[in-house]
């Protein structure tokens, strides 16, 4: 029987803390949420490696360092509503659920049901998983204090930026070729001011690609 609790502690001590993730609620969440419960069964043994875990169809569970640093930069407060785009089987939402008041997660319909079940089984009862297109968000439950994208983006659809409250934050890994940077966007007077946070990579999520502009 694998000692997953010990692996979690090692993950936090070797991947998360050394990456300047200092906020105690994030550390506590990552030590306590069983990452192995939110990956496909055949990947449980690999749940604590320091890399993105492939869920198929160009989707991943972000590596612990990337998720931890992005959440550190977003500085989610206990009274905030968070939109978690692409929660996979629910790991990111289970972490965020311990930081926020409530989480609305969006995932493709064939995975959303499993994510909701796993979240309930693991005590994350302040998360609602909605099956749908990630790039559409979930406007009817917004606006949101914080929006997080669990994957890469070349651009963020305007419809999502409209779902962010003024004064809210959005975090995403922006990819340009094989290189990526995590940026945190701050919404002020209806405009998003993006700031570099750290280097990271993740596959670009469907719906977040650059739209081709035709030139003649």
C-alpha cells in the first residue's frame, strides 16, 4: 500500500515550498487534499511527480509547483467566489475550496460528473461542477472574484473577462510556442492589467487558442 500522505508531504516540501509558495492556507490544502484521488486510477502512482499529469485530449492536471504558485499570486480570500476552468477530475477545485467561500468549476460534460462525485467523496462540499465548454465559463453564477484556468492559453476569450468582477483577479499560463509564463490579470475599471508571475508550461486548452486573423 503506497503511503500517499508521506508523498504529499514530500511533494510540498520539495516542489511547492522551495518555489516561494508561502501562504499557509495553500500549503495546508496541498498537504491535506489527496491528489491521487483526483487522477485516473492507472496514474495514482504518478500523482506526486513534479510535472503536469496527462488526462488525455490535451488536458492536464497542472504540476503542483505551477498550481501552488498561481494560487499564491491570486491570493484567494475566504469570502470569495472562484471560477475554476478545467478542473479535470477535481483536484484544483478541491484545493481552491479550502481557500475560497465557494467554487464553480467548469469541465467537459463527460468528466464533470466524475469530478463532482470525487469532490463530494473528499469533503469539498462548497464546489459545484458544471459540464460545458471551458471557454464559455459560467456567467449565470458570476461575476467572480477570481478566475483560474487549469491549462495553457494563447488568449482569453472576452466572454470570460466579462465574468470577472471589477477588482477581481484571473490567472493563466500563457503559451507562445513551447515557452510559457503564468500571468495574473487584475480587472480595474473594466480593463485587465496583466502582470508576469513566473515561468510555466501547459498545453493550450481548446477554446483558448489565438484566433487566426486572415491577411491578404
